C-alpha cells in the first residue's frame, strides 16, 4: 500500500451538522485498494467527533484535525466548525 487519501481535503461544517467523509487506500500507481480497515480519530473530540465509518459531527466552533489510518499510513483533514 502506498497511501491513504481523505476526500474532501478540507471542510467547513456548521455547528450541529453531520457529514460523511471518505478515506481511500491506494497503491503506488493510485489504484484503489478495497477491503482495507480504516481507523478514524479527531484531534479535538469536543469540537469534532468522528464515527468508525467516517461520519463526522461538528459540535463546537473551532477546528480539529480528522485522521484516517490504515496499515501504518495516514492522511488528515482540517475540519472548521462554524456557527
């Protein structure tokens, strides 16, 4: 596996809104690799919570980095929470 890519690569979400983001696991040629386990995490769970399937919930105004990890590779996206 070459890398993990989160789509979208940046995000602003109003407080109390929910949205699903996607993480793609790709090989060195950019081909999608199916069936790979992805772990999700938020750097600030007070502002942004993330569920195992990539659904994020904006809770408090501010920002958080949401990270997707698979097989030791990771990508992150900055999520801005607005009023």
